[in-house]
């Protein structure tokens, strides 16, 4: 809870400073864009949170987004798939990718970093090969489908601002994810594995199944993100879409309270972390900071988050050691 409060305060500070420097920050147009992009990146951040809580990592998120985002318009426009069959196809692909990662990590005992790094290269290469590196899009059609990413919902008593539909999708996914993480046996097992996988295995938990499921969830939500990103931009370039998106997702999860060592995390914190990442990027533009510094700033934020996590861990360990020593001597 302290981590969530800290990241929330940081978000408020960044918003306040940006709003003071540029009055257009809180304009309805800007807030709608920030909310929409926060929602899109929030969805993939929720997915990677499950993997990080299990003690793993997934570097292939951006390439899964690229593969799914490129395939969807390709199947609909070039191959004349129906909307239902195209969505089922790309959804199945994303699930199979997660299953593939999980099996390699649990059964062959490969390092998650290596497995997903290879996936980062493979899936983008497949997308570029299938589409022959040609830009994919939906043209002027599929307006009903595109509403999922571009639609806006009127809010009673609030003029000007409309709530982007992706926010409602993210909200629904966040509620479901929070329920599974905090109210089910799966969530308890996931945290136990992240804290100590060997101890969890000896206590009777089928650790392989839980870890595989975490990678399936991550890849599936990456696929959902890929669909929404493609519908949003309507001009998918296989060599560009999804680049460094795993950076934003991992940063949001870590800043939101997911320990990089595993074992702890909060979906609410992840959503706030995703909001902070998008507000930071928006602030860079609105404050006139050179865009070339964007990744440097984001990298610094991630570093600060990891350092803070390490310092908090060490402080907590020292406190526990002191308390145990006092109890023993007493």
C-alpha cells in the first residue's frame, strides 16, 4: 500500500507541475488522449505483472503486439476472414505463444530472459515476413470493430470530456485480474512461487502449471493490446509497431509495486504506474523537452524504481532481523 501511495503522489506531482507549465494539459482533448493511451498500455502492463510476480520476465510483449496487430488487418482485408474468425485466430496465436514460453521455461528449465528475448526477435520477424513489410490497415471499413479502440462514451454532467472505450476495457480486465490475484488460490500460489519457488514446490504446489498460466495471461493480454493498438492507429507498420512497448509495460509494473524479484504486486498499482508512464511522455512533449531524451527519462524512472525496491527490501530485512534478535534475547 505504501508503494501505491508513493506512486500516486508522484503521478499527482507530475500532473501538477505540467499543468502549471502548460494550461492545455488538463484540456478535454489532451485528457482523452492520455486516458486512451494509459488504458492501452495498462492492459499489457497488467499482463506482464503476473509474470513478474511469479519471478519471471517477458521481453517479447512488443513483438507479440506487432504480430497480432499486423495479422488482424492482414486477415480481414487481404485474406477476407470474418471478424469473428480473425479475432479467434489472433487470440489463439497469442495464447499459444504464452504456452510455448511457459513450457520452455518450466519443462526445459530455460531462463525466461533468453526465451522471451528470442521471442522478441522471432515474432516480429514472422510478422514482417507474412506481410512482406507492407503497412497494414482497415481503410474506411470496420468502423464497428474500431469503436473498441477509438470510441468514446459520454459522461453525464461533464461537458467536453468523453471516456475512451479502451478505458472501460482496461477497467474490466483490471477488476478480473485483481480478483484472480487476491481472491483465488491461483493468486496465492503465484505469490508463493515468486517468493520461493522451491519451497512452494515442496509444499505441494504444482508450480509448473501456475508459471505456465502466468505466461499465457501475459501473452493473451499482449494480444488484446495488439488488437486495440492496430484498431487505434489504423496504419500498422510491422517494423515499427510495438517497439519498446515491453519497456513501458515492465516499467509500469515495477513502479506500481511489483517486485522485480517476484512475490508481490498490485493491479491497482500497475494501472497507476501505466498512467505515470504515459503522463511522463505527455509532459515531455508539453514542457518542450527534446523527444530524444524520452527513453533516457523512462530508463531513469525504471532505475529509480528498482533501486527503491531494493532499498525497501533491505530495510525490511534488517527490521525483521532486529525484531527476531530482541524476541530471542527477551
